[in-house]
């Protein structure tokens, strides 16, 4: 995939945003599909890691410099940040939906 030639930092930043956006899109679309066959909370819990892995792989190969560390160590650090983020987002989200009458979520 050939990306436009921009100054290094601008290109990396845009690629970072696009990679994260694609990961989020995978997460959302999979969650919508899974929600058709399972409860909302389970669909969120299953789609989140798929979106996270998608974002990691895109960022690993398109954004960040190659490292000599094993990929499992890099993924573990990436996953830790995302798991903390997931817990920060899930609780308020689970509380807010029933408050506005959208659904009942037990997380």
C-alpha cells in the first residue's frame, strides 16, 4: 500500500489515526453483528479484542519503527494500555445506556 509522501511526522500521525480508526470500525461493525446473536455486553467483550488486534497489527507494520523485541512483548504492552482503557470506558458506558433508556447492560 503506497501512502502519500508527507513529512515524516505528519505521515506517521495520519497513518496512526487511520490505523486506530480502522481498528475502531472493525470493533463497532463486529459488535453490531455479534449483537444480533448474543447479549450486548458479550458482543462488546468479544469484538473489543478483535478491533484491538487489528489496530495493533496495522500500527505495528504501518506506523511504528521496527523493534528487535519479540512481537508478543510489544503486543502485551499495547494490550495492557487497551485493557485499562476498556475498563475505563465500559463502566460509564454501561451506566449511561440504561439512564437514557437505550438498553440494560450488566457489565
